[in-house]
């Protein structure tokens, strides 16, 4: 049992010491460079703790920087140079973020799809849906049906444009990828495109990347001990790439099967081979992650989806896309995973951390960007989620370990306070992207 009982965080708060956090930090760094040896991570963590205990006197607590220094030193001395390098780079990145009032602003601005945003904003202004006040006015005047119809028509226009893009390249395209961050609407969008082009005789074959997850015990965990499914390193990227090359070359592959109940992947389960004219369809968070399709060039079309809502709040600030996606995922997780809303909120910090590193930076490589944001969805979400956000603001305001959850809950709570609710979602079409999150989706 470790002698160290507490750790001093950067904000001065004293929290309970946790061996598992050190294990997870080392294991995450190892996974990022291709390692999967959890036992070695545990041994290294024990060495870190032993060193810390020798350095700390009775009633003296190490701070976060002390611990990270010892982790670096232990990794280097144990001969794990690559892991140490990744750990050091990650630590430096976090330091830079803390030192800047608005971290990574210049870098991230390069990822923003400005042309698409301006088009979306122009549409919002034309339809009196560019501010919360205007949205509320239309809802309160009983125009929710019209708002839904107008929003859905804009989304369908994007689907039609993408379909034309793929149809025009049907002689060369063998791989279609729909990528985007969590709860952006990839599944509905993928199905709609396949359904539309299927009517034109184009045949799509889905490659489900969920079957390529590593065994659960090989997944890294976040600082709270939750398994990390939100990283490309959770997938066997090398095997996916190998199978894609074989399929495109006309060879048969044996796809694995991942059992989410047991957390185990079973190899060589399902034979797959493309017929003439077949197009591989991938719907994945990490569809644009370069190693996934390394070596595959002209035969692919890449699509990126995000709820690019252009809606200003009462303070003149635009509603954040990540907040929309968080609310969407809360509703979807409750329906399909039996998660309560709070669990989704407290895990969202890790979702965001991964997507800012592994998804959003590659959005610029997409051939087309689809906007899945619907102004009316906020009016539907308020009756479902408002009370929960009010509760979480109070629950987490003094919890130093849940500051991310508190800040997000506060921001969304303040937004929803200003939204005129519409509790009846029966007007939402059954094939709407919003049905992916509130239930009742039916396409075709």
C-alpha cells in the first residue's frame, strides 16, 4: 500500500492519491506509440511511487509536477525512450494550453470551415434563425413546423450535393468515408447517402470499424478510470489499413468480430470480398485519420460532418457546436447504452480531448463538409435536459475534479434558460438526423 495519501493539484486543491492514474498515464503514452503491455505500465507506476515515497517526508504531499517529473525520469531510465518522448510532448502541450488565455487559437482557426460557415450563416439570416431571440420568436408564434421544414431542407440539400459529387466519380470511387466528431450525425448521413445512390444502382458495402477495437483490457483509461474508446489507438489501425488494401485489390478478407458484452475481439470471423462496382462505405470518428487509409489515394471520397449552427445567444456569442453534440449524445446514450445523462457529461472532457487531436485537425482534407445543425433542436432538448443541467451546476461547482463538467453544465444551463421550449417532437421527420438522438429514426 502506498504511503502517499494525497496529491496537490495545480490549483492548490488537495486530492486523494491514486496509483491507477499513474498507471493509466503511462499506458496511454505507451498505446500512442504502439505499446499494449499493461503489466509493464503497472510495474513502472510502482517504481514511480517508490521514488516519490523516498522523496517525500511524513505529512509532505507531492504535487502534480513532482509526479510527472518522476514519471519522465522513470521511463527514460527504464529504457522506454519512445514512450517517454510522447509523455513529455503531451505534457508540454498541456502546459502551453494552460499558459495561454485562448489556447491553440491560431492553430485551430485553420481547421474552421469558413466558407461553409458563411453559407450557413447567410441561410440563418435569411430564415430569421441567426439569434436565440429570433428562434424564440418563431417558436412562440407557432412556426415550429415551418422552422423544422426549412432546417431539414437545408440538410437535405447537402446530402443531394454529396450524392452528385459521388455519382460524378462513380467510375473511380471505391471507398466513401463519412467522418466527424461524436454525435455529429454520421450514421444518418451515411445511410441517407447510401440510400439515395442505391436508387441509382450504386452498391455500398459497409466496413464496420467497431469490430477492429482491441480487447478491452488493452484499452488505455482516462484519469477517472474510464476506458478510452475515443482515440484512434483504441482501434487496430494497421489491420484496418491492411484489409482495405486487400479488398480494393479484389482479395477476400476475414473480418474480426468485437463482442462489446465481453470486451473481446474474435479474429477471422466474417469473409468479405467486393463485387464489381462495390464501394466500401466507412462511417467512423477517425475516417480522416491519415494512417487509416495510408496508401489509398484517388479511389476515395472523404466527407466531414459537423453541426455548424450559426446561432448567437443573448450576449452575442455563437452557440458552441460541442455543446450541441454533448446534448445529442446524452439523449442517444440514454436510449442505446442505458447511460444516464450525467455519465455522458462527466466523460465528455475525454471525448473533446481526443477529437481536438485526432479528428478536427484532419477536417480540411475532406472533399465536402456537411452541416447537420438544426436550429430547432435546442427547443426540443430544453424540456428533456434543462433540469439535469441545473442540478449539475450546483453539484460540481465546488468539486476540483469535475471543473470541466461544471463549466460545460454552466454554459449549457445558461443557454437553455434563454430558449423557448417545444416539448412535442412528433413534427420531426422520421428520417431526420435529429431522430438519431431522440429516437424513432427510419430511413427508406
